[in-house]
C-alpha cells in the first residue's frame, strides 16, 4: 500500500515503491525525502469528505501575494477552462496582481456568433471571480490573438509572457490590491497535516 499525507498543503507519500534517495547525492535527497522517510512530491492537494485525494497544482507555480496569501494558478485555470469559450489560459502574478492570459476558442466563437469576444471573455472571468475569495480574484485579463507557446509535451510554457503584438485586449479589474490585502483566507489552516492511507 501507499500512505499519503498533506503537510502545509503539499502531498507527501510513503511506500516501499518510493525511492530511497539520489545515489551519492545526500543534499538533493534531503530536498525531496523528509527525515521520517516521506517523499515530498511538490504537488498541492486536498482530501475531500469521501477520502479522495485531489491534486490542485504545483508548489513551484504558487503565486505569493504581498499580503502573504498563496494562490494556486492551476485552480483558477481549471475554473476558466470549465467554460467552452476558453481554449487555453495561463494565470500568473505580476506586481501583486493576479493576471489571466486567455486564448479564446475560435470555433466556439464562430459557431455561437459571438461578436464581442473580449466582452464574452471578461464575462467568464467575472463568473469565476464570483466564486472565489477576494484575494484569489483575477484582476487583469489579457485576451490573446494567438495560442500559447508549448513544450515538447504540449504543455504551456509558464515562464513566457504574451508579446504586445499577440494581445487582442488587456484590461484591469476595479478590485484594488489594497482591498485584497484586507481579506483573509477562508481556507483551512495551511499548517495542518492530514494523513490518509490505502
């Protein structure tokens, strides 16, 4: 079997099949294996009421806001991608502002005869914002003319920002960073440890 626990939101696993460490590299081993033998996966997640484990993102992608709040961009991206209008998106933090770069689905736009794709995209963002805490709200929306640059495995290159010539529209929400700093997270204490086993 495999044991799983959550430490500060990170998924850690322990099993006979998990590696013991890196050969002749104790420093690198110490980065990924805890003193009590758990593998730090680098994945963020949570356990639901039925004891199912959900992966929500990667620690290295976390957006750290000036007020100390941590935002998982993947969570917001998944909410945006739930809407058929959004073909591709990337959420990142710039100057304490959460930005969403969005490439709309041109086929969906044409089939549904959407005349104002920017307004339709902003409507989707507003719907997503309505369902998240204030500190997680998307405050800048960049609508792209072109798809994102991809890796060899067809993943969006997260460190590449939209070039000016690729921008169809860029707008900033009326929500200010000072307002978001006054909002505290309604999530559970990030220092909690949850352990499940299979």
